[in-house]
C-alpha cells in the first residue's frame, strides 16, 4: 500500500519550501494538485519532474476515489494546494477523509500556513483563536454566522477575497461592533502588507487605497463582559433547581456557576431553604 503525503507549499516566497517537502515531491509517484498550471511553476523552479494529477473542488468526487485506488495499488501520492497547507479550506480535506476510511497511511509535513503566519504577526491575542475560513457568500447565512460569533472572546480568523472584502467588513461593524482588526495581504511576497486598526479605519483605508490580493482577516474577540440578568432571586433560583429533583448540594454548585457567584455565598442562602 502507498502513502499519502500532505505537503505544504509556499504561500508566496519560494524560499519557504522545506527541504523535506522537496524530497517528498521528488520521491512520490504522483502529485495531486489543486491547479496543475500553478503547481508546475513550483516544480519547474526546483527542477522536479514528478507527474501531476488534477484534484480540485469540481472533480473531487471522481478524482478522489481514483487517487485512493492508486494509493491502495502501492503508489505514493503527495497532496498539494495552490499555496500553504493542503486540507485547510480546500478540497484536500475530502481526500484525507477518503484515505482514512480506506486505511491508507497518511503523513503530514509541517510548513507554510497563511493563518498561522498572519496570526503570529497580528499583535492580537493568540492564546485562543477560532479559524472560520471563508464566510458564506449568501448575506443572510453570513450574517447569521457572525451573530453566532459575536459573543465569543476568542480571536476570530477569516480568509477573504478582494472583491468581497468591503462587504464583509461592513457586516463586521454592524454585527461585531467596531473592534480592532488586522488585515494581512500578499504574505511573504514583495508587497506584503499588514493593516492594523479599527474595522471602520480598515474600511476607509481600503476604500481610498484600493484592494488587491487575497486577505487573512483577524478580528479581536469580544472583550465586553455582559452581566447576566436573572428574573429570579438567588433563593428562588435555588428552589427551582431543587424542585427539578437535583440535590441541594448540586443545586448550590449549579446556581453559583450560572450566576458567576462564589459558592460560599450561594451556600449561605441555601441554608435557610427547607427540604
């Protein structure tokens, strides 16, 4: 049985291609590429002659099983995307699933990733982040998703194309508020640019300057702590929970957690509640 190699390629600067990645591309029987016209430029630059196989969003249902069949037939295959880590917001994800189901061995190589590159240089919190990839093209679906994301404290990371950037930023400011944002474009290339500021600043900047290139958009998490409002007093809340069949001890823990209160404070009130 062959092996599937997940092989990252540079997101701009060809010097970011790893030595291990080059060895894999030279040694495999076949390279599954999202756009063979794009990948052939990379191979020519490094004088690699391995055969290419077209695997992309529009042919993955037929091409995927063909690749699995070749892997099961003792051929090694390298999976590449146009740029960065295969399987992240691209059809490589589906090929990996097929290989897992078929029992094909998979080896992922570390390498370039636009998400991590932009996030590391953003200056926003990297302790916890949520990668959303491309938001849906349909306005309602996109806005519903942003409404779900609005209360989250994690830093939010998106991909966005140049022709949709201003519409997306407009939705951000309406739903998320005017937060701090970082927009990274042309990463690792000659005209690499990071814009840092508020969302409204970003809208003004790119309206005036014009928009070119694909973007990684990083948005500050929700830093506003919203106070929970309860219709019930603490005593009433405890009685309601206890009435549902939960023990007083468990009710104290539950109410304290829900109301963000010290457990001892809730316990003092619970003392007076008769069983």
